[in-house]
C-alpha cells in the first residue's frame, strides 16, 4: 500500500495542471448539479468545463509545472475551496435563487452585479481571499525556494485574488448574456460564470505579471 500511495502522489506531482483543473471543475459541478432544475441547464455544466479546462491549459502554458504544484494552481485550488465554503455560509442568509434573480435583473451592468455579489456574498469573497493566502503559506512551507519567487509575495498574492474576483463578476455578466440566447439563467449559470471567470481572472493576472517581468528585464 505505501508503494501504491507513493506512486499515486508521484503521478499527481507530475500532472498538477490536469489534477488541479479536475478538482476545481469537480467542486463547481457538485454545486451546479445540486442546483439543477431542468435538463437544458446541463448546457452550463458543459460551458463551465470548457472555461475551466481551457483556463488551466493557459495557466499551464504561462507557468509550466516543473515539479509539484505552481503558485497560480495552488491559489486556484484553495481559492475555489474557500470560495465555495464561504458561499455555503452566505446562502443561509439569502438563498441562491434570490441572489440569482437580483443578478439577472442587472446582468448587463458589471458594477451592479459586482455590488450585489459583494453585498450578498461577503463570506464567499473572504473565503476566496483566505484560500489564496493559505496557498501562500502552503507553498512557502512546502517549497523553500518559493520564498524568493512570485509565490512568496503577499502583494502579488492579493493582486491575483483581486483579479480573480474581477473575473468572477465578468464571468457572471458573460454567462447571463449567453443566457439571453440559450435560456436557463438560473443558479448553474451564475455558479459557472463565477468559477470560469475566476480561472480566467487568474490567467489575466499571470499574463500581466509575465509582461511586466519581461519589460523589467528588458529595461
């Protein structure tokens, strides 16, 4: 058994990008399936899979994993778990259907959707930030060399979390615009927009960091 466990851990370490992507997607699907009301809403699960998997593929291209998990992957994984843990607390105050209804009324307006999310889902956003900071502590402990790199910088960590939140808002707005064509703008659509948008918010954050780093080197 120890040999099997060691082999499994070794395989995961060599394939962190697909492993993290599947864990994030599995967490998203768990919530989406629990909120599913009709068969046509399965479309949102497929779109969520596309946005999450392509987003992680982009992260893998931007920050290839040499050995073990990268900082963006760790932030995405723990940030998603923290986000969903916080969401489970927020829904006790107001059900997801109520929040979805409010978002649907203001979906074309980015700032209006952002205000509703921050007002009605505070624990969700705090949980995502906490997950990101947890990734910082984890990587510093697991990878001593990380102390001199991107993953050891608190300001960069907070900036990435900020872009992930912006991505969440943008994802919800985008999914609700698509819902005007395909219908079914319910809880699965909002959850898919949040998770997919969060992944691509991280992609944008890493892209900006890589460009800034390259310009600094050139200068």
